[in-house]
C-alpha cells in the first residue's frame, strides 16, 4: 500500500509595499516622482499670497500651459524655460510643499500620509482623479482668458 502524498500549501510571497511607501520623496527616481503626480492640475492654478498672513488663496485662473481637459502641463519638460517662476518640485525641499493643496500627493507623502484611494497609482485607473472630482477640470479658466484687475499683472511668458 502506498502512502498518500502530503500536499504542502505554499503561501505566495508577500507583495512588497509600493514604492511611495518604501521610499522618501528624495529617494525616488524621476520616473517614480513623475508618476506620483495625480494630475489634478491644482498646482497650475494661479495663487495669491497674502503678504501679512502668508495665507495662500487659489484663483480660478489656470496657467496658460495647463491642458484644461487632461489637467496636465502641455510643456512639462520645458516649462521652466517658458514660465521661469514655475517650480520644479523635484528639486524642492518638502518645506516648500506647504503652498500645495492638502490633497496633493507630494504634500501628503512629505507629511507622512499615504496616497488616497482615488489616486491613479492606488486605483490603477488613469482617470480616477478626474472621476473622483479632485481635478480642476471644469472649474478654471485659462490665464489667456482672464481679465486682470489693475493691481494684477499676468506673469511674463
């Protein structure tokens, strides 16, 4: 009589934590860094800082280079040449992120939080930011269409 073979269950190896939980922002590659952007477009909305309180107020005016449908920069790789005051967050220290919206993935990670469920890296869906109502799509006008008050001047192109 032969003995029945014992079947040993093999547990699959646990999945490693996603890169944004294993690495700090400073440790990310440029490709990882760029993928952290949820594509909300909020960083491309013109802001006004109160010099007395240092509070930042958002306008409904988007940078002229923001694609209002995709909420992505149309000249991302060359934006510093076209808009010198545009920040390259990759080179910034996390302290600078305080002016970013509280929902910004860079700010969340810098402050020790995980990405929200609607973030494309978490959801796996490229349009999840827009579908969750977290993008500026439909809420802003292009800088070129804005009527500037006398005290406000558009930034040079």
